C-alpha cells in the first residue's frame, strides 16, 4: 500500500527513538548508519530514503547535510558518548546527534 509523503512522515515519526553510541555501534560496524546534519529534519531525510529520492539525497550529500557515518565520526562518538535520535529505514539507520 502506498502512503502519501505526509502519512509516511507520520509513520516514521512514530518509529523514531533515542539510542546511545554503544547501541548504535553494531549498526556502524555494518556500514548502515546515515548521519543527518544538525539543521536537517531527521524524518524528512528518512522519508527521502524510503521514497528512494536519489536527486534530493545526492544534493544533501553534496552539501554535507547527509552523509554515511565514517571512522572519524566513530572516534568522536566513542570519546563523547552522545545520544542520537534514530529511525530505521531498513537496511539503513538514519541518525541525528542530540546536542
């Protein structure tokens, strides 16, 4: 069943939760963590992933607003032990660090 963009965002919002770095680490190790910049909307990014909106995602990535989490991120997270807002859009885990 197809959902409208608004319905999809509502569903994703209900599936959003908080995780600490130790709980996210296994997903990072699998290479499936997508990091969202502070000024981006986590739900909009997750919806774009579900909708396979390649052009929008590529634009965000080119602007460094969305990126795959890398080793530099992991080192920072190991040191700081932050908490994240997360939503799973299999196989991806879309995250935004809570400041």
